[in-house]
């Protein structure tokens, strides 16, 4: 008979931060997707209304796209490699992960000659535009909010283009960006 392991209640131990975002009451999860505005900015996304999120070539981000991100989840649209770097709007996932066809296209900048359509390596999701932020919520603004101190985006060395966001972080950022969650 195995004994139950008792939780460690030592006061000197820092609480562990979950890697996955906290689920909302209806099971919705939240994410931050990075895009360079010179490549695909929020203004273009708003005009398109919907897009597939392709070209991710990092295994950790791929696993999120393939296994964790689902229709109905919320997305913070973040302009990276920009001045200023900022959350500029929100989106909703409208299609679960599926093979990233750009990996199979030799004319695509995201072509991966080792990716096989019968056993795809790379995945993407579809997202729909929900709303822009009233004003961009800059990285510097995010860093100044104590409730966001543990946010993946703000951690040293965090470079993932797709990353989890907790429900509390989501609510805080929507408040900063003056965006009403409308779905």
C-alpha cells in the first residue's frame, strides 16, 4: 500500500507557478501570440478579420498549438520587435490545431524540407479578431504592474512566440487596454 505524500508546508519555500494558464469558468484558456508588425500587424489582422497562425518553428510553441490551444480560447495579440513592444488587441481561437501547410510549400519562408505531410511536424490554429486595445499596452506598462510580475512574457529569456497567460493576467491586461471581453 502506497502512502500519501503530504504537501510541503514550509514557509521558506516559494510557491510554484503553473506553466499552463488558469482555466476560466467555462474552460477557456488564454494565450499571448507575438507578431512583428512589419510582418503581420494587428491593423492587417483587423482588416482580414481571421487568419491562420502559421510559421511557428519552436517545438514548445508547436506543442501548445497542437495540443493545448482550442477554439474559444482568448489571445492577446502582441507586437514584438517593435517600438514600443505592446499588447495591441485581442483575438479568439476559432479552429483547433492542425498541420501547418506552409511547412510543405517550398515557396514559403516557413518551408521545412524535413516536414512530411503524412506525419506533420508543425501545427497552427485559426484566430479571429475581437477588438483592438484603446491604446497599446506596452511592455514597460506590463512590467510596472505587480500582478503581472510572474507573466511568462516578462521573464528573463522568454522568447516563445506563443505563450500561456493566466486568467488573472488576461483580466488585468484587458483592463489596462480598456478592452471589454465580448464573447
